[in-house]
C-alpha cells in the first residue's frame, strides 16, 4: 500500500511539474503583451517597443540595435564583462553580425565552454577572450593588455556585484554606449550601492550592484545620459552625451526610465531550444 501511494505521489508531482513548465511561459507572455499595449511604450524616443531577444537573456538585443540605428557606429567594437558561457549575453548577436571585441569572464567552467565553442573566432582574432576575475584594481590594466581601442561602440557590464565600482574606475576607454545591470529592488530616488568587495562573488541573492538612481548620478558625472531600461528591469542603457541630441526620450532620469524587476518575464523570452553556437557562414 505504501509503495502504491508513493508511486501515485510521484506521478502527481510530475504532472504538476509539467503544468508549471507550460504555464509559466504562458503567464509571462500574457504579462508581456499587456505591457506592450501600454501607451508609454509608444511615447517619442522610448526604446522599450524595439526590444527583442536573439542571443541576449531578454530583450536587450533589440534595444541595443535600435540605439545604434539612431547614433550610428564607428569601429563596431565591443567589450563585455561577465559573459557567462558566451551563449546568452549582450554582444553575441553583435559578433554574429560582424562586430569584433573582447569578452572577460571570471568563471573557469564558463571559460572552458567559451574556448571550445568560440575557438574559430578566437583563432581569427575576431573575438579576444580573457578568463580573469575583474576588480576595480585590475580593470584598466586588463583593457590595456587586450589593446582595447580608446573609443569603443559598446561596453556591457554584468558582473553581479561590483559593477558600479568597476565602471567608476575605468579611465582608459570612452565607450559610446554602456549597458549595465542595475538592482531594481531599489526604485528611484533611492541611492544604494553595494559596498566594494574585491572578492565578491554573486550568491544568487539580490545583494548586488547599485540602484538605477546611483548609476544615473555616476554616469552623468562621466558624461553619459540614461536613455532607457529593458522591460524586465535588468539592464540600463547609457549613451555618451555628445551623441544623444534629440534621439531619445527625455528626461534622462531614473524616475522616467526605471523599470521594476519583472523576473517572470524572462520565461517569455526563453525559447523551446537550448542556446548553442557553432561555426556559420554569411551567404
């Protein structure tokens, strides 16, 4: 009798698991659809309606593409910190579209995957990869070692902790566009920055990064305007002030552009197939 009840229990658990697997993306799609119907999406200069996922975690690929459609590109060179295993980040789509640049990732397992999956691009010097743990003490020397040009089109920062402190320290490059992960737990006007810890590694909690308002002030001091956030409340987009003009939605403030944390929406951007990468041809 006990064994029979256990089998029934296990079967019920599997049914619930399968229902949740199907149900969560459906709920996320419905919520996303409602957000895209908001009048705010259609306001002049707003970036949200241009979001889509190709290789990013959420809708960042589309927003980045739209930013560069407005300001143009120069050398089509990127730098990204914290790329994971390389299969879902903010610059892989650019790499596929013919850009080149640098990835820096601290994880050893991720580094092995990157070297295996992207070996052909690394061998052709299209992609430069460095397996280093980034700190504010070493970031400028790392960029210099990789011979990163002074002006790059895009810098993306997602190191789950010291993002604010690392960007504040950078003085050897002047990116035209910067994407940085912010901590949406703290809406404007809250000023909050994680205390700097050179040994910090993300523990899968919300103790990380900085509030959007804190980033707004830092980037303003360094010559950048906040032009938008993505719809999941994960990434903020900054454009160098000499390139902004009347191309983006004003005011360039956290109060105007803040998006709350909508982690559930990630399921709406997740495809049925597991992300992968292999050699390809442009025909």
